[in-house]
């Protein structure tokens, strides 16, 4: 009697005939990393003369997918991927907050329950189309009244029918890159084989279109702000330095050198997850020194004198490391950036000027460019990275105007053309 010299290799996967005559192909694909349960790839082949052959093809295809790790190795949803990705993501708190806000508002409601393995380019492009149509994802079909507050109340003119407003192109593009980052991690973890965001048509880059206040509007704004000297000083310094609101609110007296007419922007404020103000590096993670003109130096001298006088009247002393713009007599707490933004918007609305606090950065940049200041210097004052590339891209229109004036200036120095 012969003896077996080896054990026959077990066939991977199985083909089961169902009572209907259909064939069900089932191939083991490993342990689900989320649920820790066994995961199978399955497909049902309709009955017919070629059913067995088609089933074998399906089994072979599944085996190749498992071997090449091309199959989604998890049944995790997009929500689960985002949760896991946020756990390992290493970014600043303020950046994370921005990601979470966009994910919770737009991505999770529409894509969250979808298995990651089923997310493809077509689905992403449909998702972007919904956002372009309505930021509330109604698809143009929402007819409900948007009430000014929840619960029983008497409706006013603030309770209005829903009006579709598209999500800004810049926001859609940001959402695309956030999703792309999470899906890249899913590829690295072998949850999926390819990143569908790479295959989807990317939302277009929005054209920079800054709308700074005009010089007369800026004059009206700062004149109105001077009715409160502290607020007037804040608006003045914002206009003349082009600093970000979070940088100005974080500015301390220790960073202001009135003798040398320069201030150093080292930090910026942000609100943490607990709603507390915190300091962090500036947006570009670099401190910068901004030269001050003589008038701005005097504005800050007056601000310092007022602050010291208030502190002394209450028996306090103004800390040398106190905040320049502070609601406290001793400068112990900073002006909240959102508070500054809201106050400025209300002031502009009263004056009938359509602008916002951030537009003062645009005002500062355009005035400097119009005066002939080179792009690298403007970029340095604004804290733009890329050696002026951002400044050039955003303010190209004003650079063109400046170039036209330069041409006119040059031709004015040329000798007269000979008469015909």
C-alpha cells in the first residue's frame, strides 16, 4: 500500500450552489482591522450554462485581489476612517479644528456611512457638485422655512424660506485636500489600493479677488473707530502693518520697540477645543519684524500712556509683557480675535461699507504696491511665505496697475519723438 509523500494543497475560496441554482463565490480576505472579524469577498453568479466558468473566474479574481492587496481589507466606513485619521494626524490645534468643522458639516453627513472601499471618483465628483449647488446639501429641493431660532417663537422677517447658497470654491477645494489626506493614509494602511481623490477631478483653484476698502472708505472707518481711542489704535495698526487679527490680538508690549520704531510678531491667538484662548506660532511659523512709521509709533505711545494711566487709577501696574490691546487694565488678557472681527463688521455696516477686518490686510498690501514697494518687501510685512509667490498671485491686478504707472513714468523722461 503506497503512502502519501505530502498533503494535497487546500483550494482557497469556495463556490457554493444556492437553492436557486445560482453560484456564490466566497474568498477569505483576512481580519477586519476595525471589527477584528473575519472578512470575505463574495459574489453571486446567476444560473446558466457558463455559471461554473464565471464563478471560477470570480474566485481567481478575488484571490488575485487578496494576494495583491487590492481589495478593501476593511469594511470600515468613511466616518471610521476619518476618526482613525484624526487620531494620528499631527497638525496644529487650530488647523485640526478647521478640518473637523468641515468634516462634520459637509463630509460626514453625505459620505460618512459609505464603506471606504466603495468611495470612488464618481462619488466624490457628485459630492462636490452638491456642495457647489447648496452648502446645506439640499440639492435645490429644500422648500422649508429657516427660522431664526429653535422652538416656539413668533416669526419675524428673519424667518425666511431657504435659499440655496453654494459653498465657496476655496472651501470645496480644502475639503478635497482634507479627504485626499485621509485616503492617502488609508492606502498606506492597506485599507484600499488607490486613492479615489487622485482620480477625481479636483475642484478648480479659485481666482484671488481681494476687495480692500478704498482709501476714502479706509479713512471713514478709522475716523469712526477713533471714537473709542483703544479701538481706533487697533484699527490704525491693523491698517498700517497689515498684520493678521490673531497676531495683533497676541501682540505684547515686550514685542514693541517704540525707540527703534519696530514691532515683532512672534505669536498668534487661537481658540482651543475647550473654548479657551491659546497662543501659537504665527501662520508661517516664523517671527517677523515690521517697521513702523512715525504716526503709528505715536499711536502706540498714546495707547501705552492710556493703558498705564488706567492701571495706575486702579492701583495696578501695567505688565511689561501685557497685551497691547486688552480689555483688562493691567493688560492681562488679550482682545478676542472673533470679538474684533464682529465689532469691525458692525462698524462697517453702520457706515454702509461692504468690507471686513481681514480686508485691511488687502488694503495695506494694495497701498504699498500702488506706492511702488517691491513684492518681496510687501510679502515680508504681510507674513506671506514662498518668497513673495503668494503676494504676487493674490495681488497681480494691483501689480499690473503699478507696472502701467511705471511705464508712464519712464516714457515721461524720454525725449520727444521726431516729427513726421
